[in-house]
C-alpha cells in the first residue's frame, strides 16, 4: 500500500504518452514554403492550379452567399471563409463514385462533387428541390442535426463494403460535433466493421461560441479515434497539401480494407457561425482573428504556386470573374424555380397521407388554387 504505480498502470502517464505522439501534420508553412519534402504530393501542375482555382472560387461563393443572405435571397447560411483548404483539398482527394455526407457548412464539397449551385441555393431556402441530387451525384443533403451524419456515414460505408465497392463515404463535423453521442457511435461502428469511411473534424476553434479549450479536456480531437481503434491524425487545416495527403492516404487505406480514419483539421472560420444572428466579436478578439488571418489557406497556397510559376494575379481574376458569373446565373435559376407550397411539403413527406393531414391538405389546396 502507498507504493507508486509504474507508468504501465498509471492512467495519467498513459494519457500523456498518447498525447505526446500527436504531432500536427504539415507540408506547407504559413509562408507557403515546403517543410516536409518527403510528404509533398506528386500532383501535376494542372491539378495544383485546379485545386487553387476551386479554393478561390469557394471564397467568392462564400462572399456572395453572405451578400445574398443579407438581401433576403438566401435562407440559412453557414460561412466557410478560412476553411477552404480543409473542405476543398479533402474533397480533391476523392473519386466521383465516393459518397459525401455533409454537415450544414459543407455545401462547397457537394457542389464540387456535382450538385448544381442553384440547388445549393434552394437548399438554403428550405426548398425540396434543393435536396434532389442529380443521378450519379453521390451526396446527401447537408445535415442540420449536429453529428447525425457520422452515424449515417458508418451505414453508407458498410453498404459500400457489403457491395464490394472500391469507394468510401466521407463526412464532416466541427469541434462541437465531436462532443456529440452520434460522433462516437459512428466512428465506433465503422471501426468495428472496418468500413470504408473517412471522418473529418473541422476544428475551427469555437463550435458556435464555445472555445476549443472548453469543448474537451483532450489535447487533440483526433485522439478520440483511439477509443474506436481507428487511425487518427491531426492536420494543419490551413495547409491544402497536408489536408489532401491525409485524406488521400485515408481513402487508400479504406478501399484496401483497412477501415476508417479520423482526421482533425485545425482551421478557423473568419465569419460568424451562421448568418442567423451570431456575433463572433462577443467571444473572439481582433488579435485572435489577425493571428489566424496570417495563416490564410489561400494566401499560403498562392505563395506556393507563385513560387513554382503556376499562378498569377491575372489567373486569379479570371477565376473570380467566372465565379461571379456562375453564381449570378445560379441564383437566377433558383429565383425562377416555382415556390414550394404547403401541399408540396405535405405530399413530399408522406406517401399516404394520415387522416389528420387529409383535411389540412384539402384546405391548403383550395387556398393555393385561388
């Protein structure tokens, strides 16, 4: 009695040992310089330019979506600026037949996967057409319930596994989502069945307004995967190359039957949590904003490409103008889509109307016909 336990039986020592093993994976530093040559991906010049183009386009899409929201032309909107590397570089590692199960902030990934931008705008308005992905576009509608997409991803991944498909299901949540019960159930299920899933936690530091340090006592969010027995890695989420490599490797393991991976991308959202009244100045300081602005994923990747002679101001302007024109056309299509009616909502929800809705349906149908 009274003797100290050895490290092998000392819970705190075991925890410290685990946490010491987590080093943030990075390839590009804040200046856009390669700091890990052995991990630099062998992407072609064309692929590097395409990745940058998508990131710039996505930043413009975010700016325009915020403006449209303020004009009352969009409904629910969650800003994405600051998370372009996390979102777009992870998507860049996927194949067309892979499945994406997005959270509500992950509209850019499903747009780049093939969902028409006009449908993304209709989703924001709550229109049922916004949830109708075209044939062959393997995406689900953005999930509003925090963390629910993790359980769904485990199920989709198991389905791909049972069908012998060489594809993966990928999903995203935030640092707040990693505290949900659904999060643990999803990674545990996929881990137990070695299903081909990729789980990404986009740690943008504040969930809605709760600082990361109050979200969990864990040193990293990535280490939560250890409990599920799955590989996990913490990545610099402002570094497009590091995010791409981590996702590419996770996908390769998954289709080779090695099961899921949990990736934490450490990033930052520049804007509010959503455009529905959140004021980030109440829980963030200007100093913190400026600190993260210096790590901007687009500036970092731009510096890298300019150093290789692959990018220029003129090329970036081309992308910006193309984005503006396509966004303008997409919102026009959304505006011209017939408005959703109450009876649309009722009939889309039920194949056979329950008795209590049959009367209501008749009442609203009569009103709509006037």
